[in-house]
């Protein structure tokens, strides 16, 4: 660990010496909910471009996110299917405390399932924007630890790509993407993908098929578009292993559980200029997911989400204004164990203003959101309503053309989801909303070849919602506090050699109650990631990344009574070759075949007192692509 931290610190310290004198100019959407050149809002945003994704040879979005600053991923199945993303020190309940978006639209459901990142093909991504920290005012419920916004490619001139991949454990993937814009303003984008893998562990096979289409019409004062998507996602679910089973055969599984999902998505969107410097944007979407399989017993799940999210963007004097309304209605029916029929409707209005103070270099950001939710338990004829008002205030000061500092206070909230409301303590019918207050101070220095970022934060939570393994119920927890530091750097050492590095420190502490003073389980105190991207020749590119994840307590061990799970380092590599319209890449995940656990949870009833979900060993994937 000491050597890894020393290497990271040396890299971060050395980068400025090679900097040039031109400022980076980045277009950022997520910090403001509309495109803005640069980042003048009091928020740290990390951007992963399509070029970086291509160079890495990543097989999926989870591969891309693992080495990003401040992110910790949990993958109980070891298949990168529905991974849980943690930001700012969340463990088992991270799924509902990080908001995942696609072009600003929610991918999270009001259930315990993690967002399905496989719904977005890598070839369709233009960039991924990662907001560090709470964004409850701008994005609402679940934006507690941070927000990840996946932005897809725009429709441009005629272009297409086809690729075929084969790899370890019978992995195979076929992808086709095509888009074309016409002179009359119409545009078309099509994407199709099919994947199959037996995967590392027994009984963990996945089959995935996805078809996506978009039609747009651009006119003099705006744009309208329609998106359609159909997905089939079949997954086998390997169970946990006790210590004896893992030592005997870490690939084994004694499970027969599986889930098959069919999803349909329809999106209608509008971007319309209303007057000078004002614009209306909005989407209406329906996401319908039907699931069936075996989860302990016969299991069915039907989830239908309708969302309407219009917003006004413009200027009032020198102030940039965002005004919006969010409405999300979820209808949920679950059969099998703990059957339920529920409906949740959430409505919110929000406003945000960003304006110069005295000097143009000093920007003030203020905002507020009023949110109301109504939960209806149709099965038991019960209902409950909650409301929350959250606010944001922050300042950004541009110290020079190259660097800025910011200070921000934002409030967050989360309502109990439908699965959580199905398992409550005796005598309870609903849970209190989770509430949080986030404080952040950040510094950023950017030039043409170099970007340095530093953020310190504190997140205080009250009524945090989490499952209690001792009572078999979801509960409002005692107060907790997360404090930490994130350092990140990106530098072009030469035109052909790009270096990246980041370090995260998180101190998550339970503040009151029985376990006061203990650490929040399944939160590593330290993590370090390093990356290298080298253009070896005009045709050949070499990429390496390494991620160290520090020691952490087992999930559900709020008492901190068990020894910590030791830290581990995983190295990945990719070699990419391209010539004219052809390209090929060989991606190796876990290059040195490190044996570690993707997830560990306290389980006193098992031999050794823990349940283990072994991570995959070394895996290779060869991809051949043709662009036209």
C-alpha cells in the first residue's frame, strides 16, 4: 500500500512541470442540466470521452467506471451485470444513493436493483460525466453521493460501425451502429447489440440482446426526437460461498436462481428556442420492465416508470437560470416471496441561478427544490405522503485563466423504495425520508495537456435507509458522517503518452446509537488508480490501468467485530491496432490473475462467519471492428 501511494503522489506532483499554457475547454452538461463551455459551477465534474473509452478497450461501462476518482463498484455476480456504484462512502445501500442518468434521464428504478448499465452500448457513448457529491437541488431524489450522466452520440453525417468480440469463458458480443443526418433536418440513429457469456463462476451465464432507434427532426428554432429501445436480459445468479467452499473451488455455485427481463423504452423529446436567450427542453418517457425467474422461489416483477421532465433554460440579466418540473410515476408488482403491489408518484419543482458577484470571476450559485411523494400500498390498502425542500448555495472564483476554486453546500434526500417498504420493522408501515447535507471545497487547474483536481468533502446523513440483517427489516439508521479527499490528475507527457492518476480517502463514521464511533462497513478508506495510454505507432496503441482498493469491513458488520477484508490491486491492459477502416483490440482484465472477492458480507451462521462473492480471474476479449 505504501509503495502504491508513493507512486501516486509522485505522479501527481510531477505533472505540472510539463504543462503548457493553453486552457482546457470542456463542454459540460451535468453540472447545469444544459450545455456550457467550461465548468463555472461549484461542482467537480470528471469527464470520460469516447476516445478514452476506445483506447481502454473496455468491454462495458463498469470497466470504464472502476478506475474513475471516488468510485467503488460492487459486483456480486462477477459478470458486470447491474453493478452497484458507490460514491462518498456507501456500502450495501449504494444503489439508491448514486443517481445514474442517460442524457439526463433516470436509469434508477424505485427498487433495490442497481441500474442496468448494459442498456447503453459503448459505441453509442459520446462521453460520461461524473458529478462528485450531492446534487439534490438540481437532480432530486437519490443524488446523494453523486451523479453519473451517460451522454450518447449525436446524429451526424452518415457513419456506421460493426464489431465482433470473442473472449474467455465463452464471451461473445456482436454490435452494429449506424447514424445519418439528412439535408432536410431529419436524422436517424440505429444500434443493435447481442452478448452471451458463461462467465467466470458456475451458474453465472448471461444473454443480452438490445435494439435501439432514434429519429430526430431539426428545424430553424429547435429539435424534436423519438427514441425506441427493446431489451432482453437473461442472467443466472451464482450464490455466495462460505470460506470452505471458496477455498475448495472459488468458481463453484450451488444456486439455481435466475432472472429474465424484457424491457421496452419510449422517449419523446423537445428542444425549442422560445425567445432570445431562452430555451425549453423536455422529455416524456415510459420504461416498462417485465421480469420472471427463480429467486429463492418462483418470482415475477413488473415495473413501469413514466417520467415527464420539462425545463426552461435562459438568462435573466447576467444570471443563467434553470427552472424545471420533474414527475415520476412508478407502478410495481412483485410476485413470489414477499408479494406486493405498489404505486409511487413523485412531483418536484426546482430553480437554480448562477450569476457574477461584483467581479465576473466570482460566480454565485443558488437553488432550491420542492419535492413531494405519495406511496400507495395497493395490496394492503395503505398510503403515505412525504415532502422535502432542499437548497444549494455555492461560489466559484476563477483565480486565473488556468485555475479556479469553489465552495458549495448542497442538501440531498432519498425516499424509501418499494422493495424496502415491503420489509419493515414490526408495527411500522413506512420509513422516514433520508436527509443529508453536503459541504465541499475544491480546486482545479487546467491547461492544454494537464488537468489537476482536488476536493475535500463532508456529508452528514440522518435517517439513512438500510437493511438490518439482524432484524430482517429495512430501517432508518442513526446519524452518520462521511469525510474525505479526492485528488485526480491527467497529463500528456508527450503527444503520444497520456498519464492519469487519482487517489481517494474516505472516512465513514456512525455518529450516534449502538455503534457510535464505528466505521460504516464496506467502505474502503483508501483507493488509488493509475493509467497509461501510449500511441506506440500510427496504428498501434497500448493502454494500462491499475486500481488499488484498500481494506474495508465486511458489509453488515456495523459492530466492526470482524477483521477487515484486505486491500487488493487489479491491473488491466489493452492493445489496439487500427488501419484505415479496420481496428482490432485485445483487452485483458485482471492481467495478473489476482484472486480477490468482489463482495464480502458478514454471515455469522456460516463457517468462517462471512459470505463471499469471488471476483473473476484473468479474462481476455478480442474485438475486430470495421467503420463505414
